[in-house]
């Protein structure tokens, strides 16, 4: 049941219509049943998995709170973490590590290593709801959060269908209190939900799906062997594809939650306008980046030690964050590259006490779209670093990524490149312009703060664009696979 499919909107409409006719307890039970139906639509066999982890976490949290003995509290924390991370490790990474070990043994000269071939079906959304469960049990253990009194409340916090498959990863102190208190219909919130869904569909169906066709052509070799032009088409197209795809999904998720009286955290804030890599991670996939910061980076020691220790913590956090995305070394390399980039940024940015150079003074004097040329040069540098790292994220394996990047030293022109570059501009520049507008007005979607009557033409334009130039429906949301 994809968020851009007709069946999802039939489901969402029926749920919303029935939901607002019920009392508070009935709302929770109905929404919990609807969320389990939504999850079971993918594969009913995994309903037992999410139900088991939910029940175990609920009771572990209460056993932790009831005890003042440090050892007992720690044991119940370990039980919860072992179950959740064990499920995640088995279903998502077991086959990956077995395959990696087989390749390692082969490289060491062991012929035909007799290791079992594992074909394990990945439960949808397991990475997202596992991180949400881990945040809950850790917050309870640290006494930052009171455990849910009702199993229904906790189960709904974990399984609420708008965030269940691909986030945003909800923090317990943000979503759980909403689950525990009665939801009241708010016309303004409902309207905002509709607008978020509309603009989310635009990002997915018009921007992401069209850029996906260009990215697929470049990475599959349809545009010819790797060259600097093919690399540019592939890297830029995928950069706008994954941004349009995941930000669009997040907006639909937030909009769907708004229709039910819930508020989800904003997951993107114009990330390609970041002026540093650190700034990029404050704007990109915010629910994941803040989770990694609070539950991994700080736990490793954060920046409380020496520079070497801080850089180690940054690198490990980003490499593990990369692996979280998928069981492939490409994701580890992608995360490691961002870790190295953050380490370099820490080494460069502190040197700001010296006065501005003549060059930097000149760059600060001239402005473009309200920002200095210096800021735009920083944005260009960050954007291109991010785009080069995306090559590893998109490639089938590390070798393919390296071969694709090798085209940076090759110049080759084919007539079809012109059409591809024009199409890329047609489908990336509108989203870039929207981001500029949203950044200036501090809005999540265009005309968010305008009178509703002024939003009607924008909605009509979005639906016209979806009807006329929507890309291939074969491109599922990228983050659904994680």
C-alpha cells in the first residue's frame, strides 16, 4: 500500500471518516486495528513480529521503573534491546554478513567456502520502528520518560500507520503524549494535512519519479560508459530523486497524521541549501540524524573527549548510520564519507577567529537571492560533496560506484545528453526554487502562511503537473526498503 497509490487514499479516507465519529477509546482501538491492517497489507506474517516486540518492550519498561536495583534495571534494558536489535540484525543483516564472510574467505584462498545461503525476507519498516522502540526503552531507563500505562497506547505509538513503514522516526516524548491525550478535530490542522499531502505527491510523482528515470539511465549504462557528463546526470538526478522521494514521503506521512489529529516532527528543512556538512545533517532526515546524535554519538562520548576521540565518534556514528540504511557495503562507505567530511569540517570551521581575508570580504559584499556569494560557494561545495557520496548510496556495489566515479576524468559527448540535461533542469530547478521560497518565508510548503484562497491556484497547478508530467509509477519510495 504505497503512499502514492489510489488504494492508500481509499484506505486513508475511510479511516479518517470513521475515526472522527468515535470516542477517545474507540479512536485508539480503531486506529490500532487500522495500523495493523496497513502493516499486514505488506505481509501478514510480520504482524506477530511487531506485536511480540511491542508487548515485550511494554513490560520491560514497567519492570525497569519498578526496580531501584541498578543490576535489575540493566537486565531488563538488555532484554528489550537484545530482542529489538536481534530481530533487526537477523532479518536485515544476517545474510549480508554471511555473504561478506564468504567473500573474505574466498579472498584469503579458501575455495568454495561452505556457508549457508540465506534468503531472509525483510519485514517492512523494521529499521524505523526498531529505532523508535529503542528510543522509548532507553528514555525510560534514563528516567527521562514515564512508561505508557496502557498497552494500547504504547502499541499505537509504535504502529501508527503514517510513520510505520518509513518514518519519520518519532521521539517518545513527542508522540506518546499525543497518543495518551484525546485528539480533537482542528480544521486548521486538517487543512494543513491536506496541503502537506498535495505537495508531498508533487515532490514524489513529478520531481522524484522523473529524476529517477534519468538516474536509472545513467547508472544502468543506457547513456553509455562512465564520463563526466554521465556522472553529472546520474549524481544530480539521483540527488533530486532521493530528496523529492523521501521529503515527499515525509510530507504525506505528516499530512496523514494531521488528518487524524497528530503532529509529526518535520523531517527536512531545505538540505541542499546547507552551508556546511554539519548544517546539512541538521536539515536532512532530521528524525534519523537527531536519533543518531542522542542515542549513538553522545553514548559513544560525543565531543567530551580529545579531538581524536570526537572524530572517532563522528566516524563510527556516520558509518553505523550508513549501515542502518541497508545491508550493503555501499551504505557503509556512504556513511563513512560523511563521517570523514564532518571530521574535516570540524578541523576547518574552528579557524574563524582570524579576520576575514580580502577574498572573503569581497564574497560577503555581493549578494544573490538574498545571500552572499560566499554562502552560495559553500552551498555549492557541500552539495557536490553530497552528490558524489550519493553515488555509493545509489550504486549496486562498491566496485560499480568506483567505476562510475572514474568517469570524472573522461570527456565524451553524445547528442542525447542535451535532452537529458534539459529534462534534469526541468525537474530539479522547480524544487530548488520551492526550497528557496520556503527558506525565505520559513514555510514547509509554498504559501503555507497565505490566506487559504491564495492556496487554491497552487493546488490546482500541482494537480495539473501530476496529471501531465508525473513520472513512472514503477518507482516505489526509496526509504520503504529500509
